[in-house]
């Protein structure tokens, strides 16, 4: 009897720790059924984003740059201990998005998720296509709308909202503008609060978008907030008078975004003097 009980327990444990494999995704046309209702796929405690193919861990300070043909345009230095999502690569280079690259050398460590996790992300984003033996027909190119033509859900000033990508509760108190003669300063005053019971959250950041398709991210230092902690900060963006404001966005990983994400918090520009 003891042997039978042990065998049954072992079988239950095996079921409990079962994770769909890449092979299961390859041969099971209903692979995505198990992810119905799932909003995020996690990889070692970090959310795996749509289009992401890997992650980069900075082992030693390394330069970040843009490419103009074969010419490198230095942007800034990535610091040891930071990590970034990887969306593409070129020979000897890794792309962190937005046209920015780092060298794939001993200063960095590049890791990739399993094929099953990548396919799971495709499932929850509606882009998964089951393998087929039939030749696929070429799809017509999709013309992406310009940032100013996109439809976004905009939030209200002085109301708290929870950012789904990091769990932080965020409230914009106001957005003010100051005419500096040749340009305009836009200052966002906001509150961040960790209302979770057992999660440490790294502060997110803002990004401002203009109707001409250009944008500017918030830079600086971002701290960890423990459960119950809250903070109030202000950040000032500078813009030319000719740049018409579109919206401001808050998120945990938006520095390299080229357009607002549908999964982040966004506010319209309601200026106060």
C-alpha cells in the first residue's frame, strides 16, 4: 500500500511541474488554449514582451549607439548590472530597440528564452500561427498608422492608476508649461506608490510624444519602492515651440519605444499655468 501511495504522489508532482515544451507547440494546433485569459508571460521573474527575442545583462560599462549606415553615433553608457530586452541583432551587435545597439562582446551577456515561451507570448498577443505543411501565402504589407492617427485610451489628471507592467500606482498631479523664449518647458509633477503587500517595485519613467512622431524619454535615477512606500517627483521636458504635444506615457520599460504602447498608462496634455 505504501508503494502505491508513493507512486500516486510522484505522478501528481509530475503533473504539477509539467510545462509545455517546444515540441508540444510544434505538434499541437490547440497549443494556445492553455493561455486563454493569461495577460503576461514571465521569464525568470521578468515579463517577456511581444517581439522580444532575448535579454541583455551588462557585465561591464558599455556604450550604446545608433547606426547611420556603417557610422556609429554614441548615445550613452549602459552601466554594469543593468538589463535590457533584445528585439533584433546584426553580426556582432544586439538591438535594444528604437534603432539602438550594443556590441556583442565580453562586456555583456546575452540570454534567450525557450521556444515554448516565445510561442506563448505569440498566443496571448494573437500572433501565433500553428505549424503547417502547406506553403503559406505572402501577406500584404501592413501600413502602420502615424502616432498622431493612433487611438489611445487617455487617463485623467489627479486620479490614481495602476501600471500593469510593474504594479506601481501612479497619479499625475499636474502638467505645467513655461515659455522660455526659444523653447517651452513642460513639467510633470506625479506621485508613485507601491500598494502591493509583498512586491518591491522599481520606479517607472515617463515619455512625452509629439504629433510629428518625435518623442523624448525621462532620464535620471530610479529607486525601488517597498510595499507601502510612496514618493512625489517632478520632471521637466524641453520642446521647440513648433512641436505640438500628443500625450505623455508612463511605464517600466519604455525608454526605447518609438510610439506609445497600448499596454501602458497614458495621459492627454492638460496644461496648467
